[in-house]
C-alpha cells in the first residue's frame, strides 16, 4: 500500500471518530438541557438553583457591617425567658430533622420535633430551609414572645426543595 493510500485510510478513520464524538456531544447537550427542566436533576446540576430563595448578599457571603464573625449565630439552645422569641410549628409532620431555621442566613435550630423556638432581635430575617425535602413542608408561626410584633402568629410559609422566608422580625419597643 502506498503512503498516500495509508494516509487517506487513516484520515477517514480520524474523521469518522471526530464525527461520532461530535454527534455524541450534541446528544449529551440535548439530554442535559432536558434534565435541567426537571427539579431534582436541576438541583444537582446547577449551583444557581440551590441558591433559589436566598438573598444575594448571603449567597455571596456578604453580611451587614454590623454583623461580625463573633456575631454570627450557629445552632443555639432555647432563648432566655422574656427575650424576643418566635416559635415555629411544622404542620402535618412530627419532625423534619433536615429542615433548618435560619436567622439572617445562619442556621440556629433544626426541627427534631414538631416545634422550634428561636431567639430573635429586631430586624432579623427569619427563614426556613427545607431544601433537603422533595415534598412540601409547611411551617406556621405558633407563638411569639418578648415583644415580637412581626411575624404574627398564624404566619405561614411552605418549602419544597428551597428556602422560604417567614418574615423580618419587628419588635414593639426599643
């Protein structure tokens, strides 16, 4: 076989391989676009979808200047009597251990039972993270204490693989 024929044969094999790879890439692109229309797959494939319901500042890691690293709250115990507090009730379930109460974007409590009470301050943003649950979870403000005016008892929010805002805390008084 001459050198020219061998080169032609090799070039045809390479061309065929490249053509098959291009077709496979196009098919994968179409499949990926289709999967992005499904909630479960989109959550796994897209970082942006996991941020849905989260404010841009907390998503970027920015916090108000008044909140220092020492001021960040992690999971906390029950608030002191007489201090502003909000009690959230999980409706329709006994517990949701992966559901997290967030105050200003920071985790402060989990729903190991049906109710959770968290300490709050005026201006705090109260949210519930139910992103780990495929089914809808409904949360209701059961009680408030310590001069909390908002969110009012009866305020509710639902999550389905996202973070739901309960409301911004307003207290009566200073």
